[in-house]
């Protein structure tokens, strides 16, 4: 399957292509790394990390060598440990005999689901119509018409990602307090760009003259930074972010991130959020295969594939039986940080082109491609459904969104491995 990406510059905007098991009741559960690439385990300073859940009131063995606690987490009993000699398997086996351990597992790396092919820059003639009129997502899913019924007021969408530009004019007025679990000493400000882009798709302000409009412009945004400036982070940090959002009022959790390995910690964080009434939405992934990506493949999650402006499935979108719905994810216009961030490396390459056409050098909006961009379309829709039907459970919201999905010409049956139940339609869902 051919995978593609696109980088284009339009008037005032920078176009980028970026993207995003239950626990036993007793005994010690140990997850081995056998068959899993070590490169997928989160490591700092050459020391791979483990997630260890301890039993309260039980003394830990002092004989577990080469395992050093890095930090406690905001999840009760859960800590992050480093394996100082790098031998992850030996450390897991040693912890198996520790009576204080409920479970131990690798702390896997989660990241923005990047496109696999080399990103190529393409300079195009600036188009003066390329602001809101080029934002096809809300038009295609009919969220503009749905907003006449509800704009999502009263809902809080937690964008669990690289953070959010806390000063962006389209986002700042609607932010609620957030958190940074990747670096607890820092704020939830975005230093990569991805989270800001996703936040705008879900809930950017409307009618702000030259910007864009989110699917649920009346909803609030909770910035939850779980990934670093390189677009990656740890399973422990993501799980912490999910739990924190659920405990602090989020009604929808948007996760444009993932990795190929499930964990008890991740699964339980999602299960906890669902039990608190949060609708959980996650990206299918961008490698164009049938490989599962987590948290999208956890039970109860609305797993989102990407479609394009022609209502066809995007070639890069991952697929499988766990796919819930598809949503626009190709060349999506949305907010981008108003300051320089790590995801803007291509910006300098376009400087001469932009100045040639007299374009003012500012970063506020960008076209971005991926299942990462499809996901906040669905998160915004979930906020609309919840606002219109506050008593619905997460499972009922999921069923309502799936049941209202449009069967496009590319679908071969009521359920399709690539489209899921179809491409979302906000008006029908209400």
C-alpha cells in the first residue's frame, strides 16, 4: 500500500505533514519483552524502564539488583523503575519473586503516529481563499449544521498529546487547567506543535476572522502534555495523563498517539477513564498496515481511521476489526503554535518562498496530515453528542457515533476494516 505525505505553503499558513488486558486479582504478573523490539521500550541514558505496581503495606525485596526507582506516579501504587545494567528480562524475572509486586512490565514508548515515507516539501502558489474556506473537515462531517443544535458547551476535551499553545488566540480563551506528566516541573505548553494542531480541530473558537473553527467550538480544552518535544513519551506518562484528565473533569479524552504494545497500565488507565464517564478517542496509526496500535485497540476506545477530502480512506491509515469510524485526516487546516517549536523544522526552508510573496512570518495555522488529525474530529463530535445527551455513557456515545456514520463509496459492507462503521457525520449523530 502506497503511503504519502504532503508539505505545502499557503497564504499566511504553513503546511506540514506530521502526524500520533486486565490485571489479575492476585499473584505477580510479569510482562516479558520477548518478541518485542527493545527500541520500543522507553529508555533514558541507556537504561530501559519498567512500570511496577506495588502492593500497599508489603515490604519490597532489597535483593532485586540493578533495578532503581526513578519516580512514583500519580497512579496509586505505580512507580517507574530503571534497569541499570540494561538487562530487562533479568529484572522482570527478579521482580517475579518480589511479594510486594502486583505486576511489572516494560515502560513502552508511545509517540505521535508519524507517516512512514520521507516528507517532501512542495511550494505552491499562495491561495487567498485558503483559510476557513479550505477547512473541509467540518463541512464534510456537517458539524457546522450540527452546531446550530449544540456547540459542545459544558464539555471538556482533554487533548493528551505534546501540550497546547497556551497563548494561541483561538485556544487561550477556552482552556481549563492542565498538567504535564512528561515533565512535572514544567507547564502543559506545547513545544512540538502536534497537540496545538489537534486541539484546534476538536474545539477551536468560531467566527474569529481568518482562523478556523473546531467541531465543538463551545467545548473547553484541557491541555495534558504527555509527550516531549521529540513527539514521544512513555506509557507511564500517558497513563498518568489519562487518569489525571478523568479525575479533573474531562468528559472526552483525545489521544492522537500510540504504540504497538499493550500494557496493563495503559489498559487500566483507559478502563478507569471510561468508568468515570469519559469518552476515549484514539488514532488508529499511520503505517498503512493491519498492525494494532494502543491505546486505540483497547476495549471501549473509539478507534479512528483517516479519510481524505474525496471521502476515500487515506492510504497510510492502519486498519483492522478494532476500527470504529473514519474521519477527515488528509491535509487538515488547524491551529499551530504562535512561536517556534521542534515540529517546525521545515519552516526555515520555506522562508524565502513566503517572503517572495510578501507573506508575514508568523506561525498560527498549519495543514497537517494523519490519523492524528482524524481523531480530534471524532473527539469534537463526542463532545457534541455528550452536550446534547448528557446522560449517555461512553459506550452509548460510541454506539451513537458509529450508528450515524456514513457509508461511503469505498465501503464494501456495513463494517469495513478500513472505514470501520463509516465516516462520521455530526448532524446525523445528533
